C-alpha cells in the first residue's frame, strides 16, 4: 500500500473540524470512553446518539477542553484541547445540558458577562447581546431576572449565550431537553440557521427526530464505544437494522397513488391510499400554534 | 389521619438519616462544641477536672538581694502562676503580653533586713484581663504577706489606724494594742491564704461565665487607677486595702485615649470578636458560591470562555475581600458612633489589620470551597472549624482564661492573630510599628498575611486539581 503523501494528509486534516483516534477516559474503575475514533468535517452536522452512560457527554467534555483524555489523540479545529485550551475556546461554543446561567442576573447581564469573557468589547459586545436577545425572542424581557423565566426561555438564552462570539464549531448537549414544543421548535430553527451559515455542529440528544431533521451524519454510541456511524441512509442499510424491520413499498415522488392502488387490487393485493400520519408533535403544534409561550415561572402568592 | 402522619414521619426520618450534614448538625456539632466549652471552662472529661490554667505574670527584680530573690522564688512556687523573671515588665503588661507584672524596687531587701518599712512593690495589671488580675492578686497576697510581714508591723498598724480614722491622740495606744496582737494576725492570714486559694479556684472556674459580663465592669476602669483608691463613698473595703497593707501598690494600665474618653475593653473585645468571627462566617459562605456554580454548571461555562481560566478564583478572592472590607467599615463605624470604640485613633493600623484579615479570611474561605465537594459538606465542616477556631482563638472569651494548651493551640488559628491585631489596636492603642513605650501589631499582620498566602496557594492548587482537571 502506497503511503499517503504529506500534502494530501494535511489537506484532509485541514478539512476536519474534529479528528479523534483511540480516545479513552476512565473514572475510577468505570470506563466512560473506550478507544473511540471520530472524524467530523468542516461545516458538517454530526448527531451523537446513545443511551444514558454511553459516553456522549464525556466525549463532548474532552473535545471542548473541560476534561483531559487518558489516552488517544484529539485535534479540534487543528488544536489539542488539552494543550491549547484558551485558543480553542475562542473558536468553539458549548451549549450545556444544564441551564448554565446566573439566575440572579438579568437576561442581558448574562449575555454581556459571557460575551465579555469571550473577548467581545464595546460596540461589538452590545451588537452581539442585541442579536442574542432577538434570536432568543427575549428582547421584551431583557431586564428580567433569569430566575423569573420559564424553562423554554432559559433554554433559549442558554443557547444564544454559547453563540455570541460566533464560534466555528458548536457542541450542543441536549439543548432542547425539558421544554415545550414551541420553544423546542424555536430552538431548533435557530440551530438549523447557524448550521446553514456554515457552522460545524456536534449534537447530542435523545430525541431521534431532531437528529433526523438536522444531522448529516449520525454516530451511535454505547458503553463508550461507537456502534455505528454514517448517514441515516447508511444506518438504515445496516444488516442488523434491516433484519429487525418489516418490508414496504417505496414509490417515486409524484407517482399516481390511486392508480397504483387500483392495479394492486386488480392483482388481488389489498391496497388503499391514506394521508401520511403526522407525528404527535406535529399534531400538537398544529393545534396550539408555533408561537412562543413566554410565561414566567412566577407564581402569584 | 394518624396513620398518614406516621407514614410521613417515617419518610422524614429516612430522609434525615441519609442527610449527613443534618446528622452532623444534630449530633456531632453540639457534642463537639460542648466538649470544647467544657474544657475551656475548666471542666475535665470523665469527671477528671482539667489542669488549672496558669496566669502569666512577669517579675522584675530591681533589688537583686537575697531577700528579693527569696520573694521571687516564693512567687515562682505559686502553682497557679506562670512566672517569668525579666526586665521591662510594665511594657509587657501595657502591650497585653502578660496579665500582670510585679516590680521589686531597689532597697527592698535592705529595708527588710534593717527592720524598717520596705518600699512598695508595684503590681501592674491589664484591666482588659480583669479575671486574671483578680486571680493573680489572690494568689500573690499570702506570699507577699509572708515575705514582708516581719518588717511591716509598724506600717501595717499605722495604716490600719489611719483607715479607721482614729483620733491622733489615741493612735499610739491602739497601735501598741494591735502590735501586741500581731502574732495572731499571722494565724488569721493563714486562714486568709486558704480562703484566697479557694476563691481563686472558684474565680477560675467561673471565669468563662463572667467573661460575658466583664465588658460592663471594664467600662468602669479609669485610664490608670490604683486599686486602693477610695470608692465613691470615700471608703476603702478590706479587700481593696489589703494590698496596701502588704506594701503592694497596684497600677492598672489602660492607655489614655487621645480624645480623653475612657477606654472600654469590653467594647473593644466585642467589636474585635465580631469583626473576626462574623467575617469568617460570611466570607466562607460567599466563597461557597464556587461550589454552587459548579453544581449549577455556570462554572463550566466560565471555564469554557477563553478569558476566564484561573481568573475565576482570583475574581472570587477579590470580591470576598471587597465584601469583607465593606463589612468591617460598617461594623467599626457603628462601633465608633454607638460605643465610642476608638477606630480613628490608629486608622492606618486598623486599615492594615482589616486588609490583612480580609485577605486571610478570604483565602480560608476559598480553601474550604476548593477542598469540599459540595456546598452542604462545606457548610458542616466550616461551621465546626470556625466555631472551634473562634473559641480557642479568643473571639468568644479572652484567651488568658483558657487552659494553657488551649492558648497555645489558639496560635495556630488565624482568629487568634486577628484578635491580637484588632484588640491590640482598639484596646491597647497600638499602631503597626512598635514605639519605645508600646508594641505594634506588625507581627500579627505578617502572620495573617503569610498565612493567607499559604492558604491561597493551597486553594489554587486544589482548584487546579479538582476543578480544572476533573
């Protein structure tokens, strides 16, 4: 086998936002990540799926400089998270699973704080705080304390606080957990918008529908290892996946469904045309509308 | 209804039993503090009684004769006193380093040998250590009497007739009668000695409980007083007169205030103690927000910004110090206005002490925050440590009434040094630097500063290990 020329290797590497080889991390005797390999290309959106304890959050924490790996090589945007922390942090954004905001500060005070700590100053800082409030739909509530916000409002603020410095790569750790469908939809649209703008995303969630809708590629993890990886189509074609599914008939877009059903019936195959069954969230949004519901948590005494 | 209440009771008991902090506050803290208070107040574990505390007294022998040496050895033999023979005892007492200082004047031995009245011994006392002073006089009285009685007969009798305000004409006869009875006085003094020993032991046992009310008594202490001065009615009680009869002149050293107002040891101690203890509680609680931020995830978010890094801990240090300074300013301003605590007397020294204590207390708070895993764990541990440090460091009651090993143990706590600094400034009127007449508070300030630096270094190391690499 011919060795890969250095120029080709460098060119490939430069197109990788994340490159991980043999990543390992153990907490005490419990292995959290065991020999994980992972590549994410620039501008790509990777969905990281797995049950609780699969190692998703640990992997994100290592990639985002919060945790040191025990073994393996990690390059994020060409930098080593363990060695180049400050340089890397100015180029990445992390939306944590927890609502990591100061509840005793106002919405705009939270954004100003994190914006300033991300290196923004003066007019640029004010401009980005304004953008954050608009994106989160909280312009009217800019002077409200976060403690007065509903769960959905906090989640939206939690998201934009990680995006103020316009990072090239964003890690999102269950960003829509525990919010109402309107806020989830709003959050999701914001995430889609930043991805369309060319930002690389690594997205973990338990909501499979979100990954289907957003991610170019999916990695399924369990017990610290990668079980499968690829596009949704690639995963659907996996032998162990196909073995567990029933069979179906796929028609081309625009096919005359009534005619196809009639032909099938002529050949003794029972068939009828029905409208596509919407999922529950679509039903909920159709009935309650897509507008944000920003009621605060304050309970009248 | 009862069944439901019992079900809820079982639920609460289960939850309580699994809450280590609650168990700590319910069971461990009161027992631990009870043990400390009991030991401090003179009780011993298992009914054994603790070793009697010793009162530190300095003796200066200006006479240097066999008779004065004899007196020094007699004073040394008093078990309840820790005697140090040294020069400059007045300064030691004025500095607050000793509860009392006895000076044997030159000519003392010659006068005794020749049978004439010896010059007065001088006992310097610190009015801020009134209980120790009382114990000291009780212990010294019989010894001094025994040592000086033989040469004091005529002076004693003259003083007695003077005090009794007898007519001049009849004094001679009465003096003769009294001298005739003199030998019986020695027998009486044996009884006095025994009673004094009993009183001293009692005074020592009650010292702690009296400490709280000492402030009121100290308030009445004039700047420099003689213990044999008549009271408001012009009469002198026998206990007040006794030292004079023995040729002992007592001088209470209380530095005069520039504004002429009387100095209050009680108020000085109270505001020093509040400055020390309450600051610790507040700062440790505030430093605990570090653990809260970790639990809430905001600390990680700060760490994820390119500019935070270790500035997180530095920021906590600065804000805790700022809060400490604000608290001290409010406290001392109130003390100055409401209790005439002399905060303006040595303002630079007070500012330096406030800064040093704010630094040391903030560093201690950060040490707690970085050493503990959870806020609840920190609350339990810090409460115990702060209360113990306050007890042995002299914030609850003056250190000199504590057993000797307690006093020594107190020196490893920042509380003792902070109390020395604040009380030294507010009561003894010390500045930062020593003067020919008075010591300064430089040593406590240096100890607080260096101790704070060490605690801060450990806190930074723990932060790096437990917060940044976790």
